[in-house]
């Protein structure tokens, strides 16, 4: 038995897939049943996010940026009003609310699918009332004691991210004996907490939390063993975009170095392609175009692989176990 096999009771694990593709229940039309990895464009309405803080602070700038991401291939937009980079401090509730709600309303009025990136139940409630379809909580529902019950009441799909501590102190909590097993176990505890509060298991997506209480060396094992995390039985979301651990692989070009975090976009797209091949439900990215192409490349490769398997022209590939498990 794989040590990451879910220890949750069967009633707390989802049993659903769209065309063999594991996804959360309750997605809106246009996002449900894509048959490939969804691309989530990041819209940070913040002054201090690590990559693009301060660039989209006004409602008009944020809406223009988000609309452009949709034009470039984003399937949904994740709107956040509070930086969760390592070392970041919390912002007042009213500030976060004022940043995200007008942008969400504007995007929804254009027909865009929106998720809200928040750790506060009040913001989640207001965002859903404004039309947000998904709640994305990087604390896994732990930062606000009221969040699990509010998630249950609202009934939207929810993304639970693995982290430890708060953004201000998370870097000091990067101590793992077995990062994959420990992240899985801690995510299961968060699933248990929100299911106990009434969240439906089939509405849950898990995010391993790349960069959250994880040094560079602890991110690569998680990427290498996504199929084991998928063994917990929930759709996966991946958020590696422009993060520090990609710095070592972005290439030596002085031009890339001068771009700062944006110089990691090609590496981000490479991770998108690799993640898509093992059946990840969603990738969260700053630069949409590269990842939008990557998920479609992966879709074609998966389709060709499955066709070969159906003809008996290929044997089940142990290197892509999640593909074989959830397709066909």
C-alpha cells in the first residue's frame, strides 16, 4: 500500500471525474468538463505581491490586466487583495474587501469565471455574493476559524493549500523528514476539518503549496510525486508561477536575469506541461500564454498515448501512472 493512500473514510473522498479527468463538483459552465488542465490567471490587487505588486492596484488596471489574460487563454481569473508571499503582513479586512470586490463584479459582468484568493470568511462571502465561483484559501481554511463553516454554507468549490504558520513566519517552518508524506498528511487534516464543518468532499481541490513553508529543495520532490498526492483522491491545483525555486533552472541569459521573477515564466510553463501530463486539474500562473499552450500540448500527448494504449500499441507507462489510472 502506498503510504500516501488516503486515510479518510470513503464518505469523505470524492468519486467523480469528467471524461476521466478529476475535477471538483460545482464548476460553472465553460469550466466544467474541459478535459484538460485549466489555466488560472493571477490578478493581484496588491502593492506588495512578490512578482507584480503595485502594478494593478486600481480597479481599471486590474480589470484590464485580467481581461487580457482571458484573451491569452486563461480559463478563470484568481483575484486576491492580500499578499501571501513569505514575510508579508496581513492587511485590514476593509482594505482587502475594497480591493477585490469591485474587480470581481467587473469580471463577472463580462462573463469571466472568477475565484477569490482569500483567507477571510467575510471576504469569501462577499466575493461569492459578487459572483465568484471558487474559494481559494492558501491557509487551507485554518487562518479564519469561521472559514470552514462559511465554505460549507456557500457551497462553492474550494481550494485548500498546504502551508505552515503565517506568511510572516512560514520560512522558519520548513522542516520535513519526508516532505511528500507530511504535506499529504497535513492536507488530509485540513480536508477532515472542512468536511466536518459540512463542506462536500467532491467540492474540494488540494494544492501542495509550493513555496509555502518550503525551501527550494522541498518543492522538487512534491513536483516529482504529484501522482502520489493525487492518490489522496482529490483534484490537484498547482501554483509554482515565478517562485524562487525556479530560479536555478530559468537559464543564464543576462536578459532573463534582468527580468527578475518574470524571467521564470518559461520554467513555469515547463512545470505546467509536466503537471498536465499527470492529470493536474488547474495551474495558477502570472503569464498565461505559455501555460495555455502547454496544457494543450499535454492534452494532445495524453490523447495520443491513450489511443496507443487502446490499440495495444503501448503498454501502460509506469512513468505516467495518474494518466493511466484516471483515463480510460
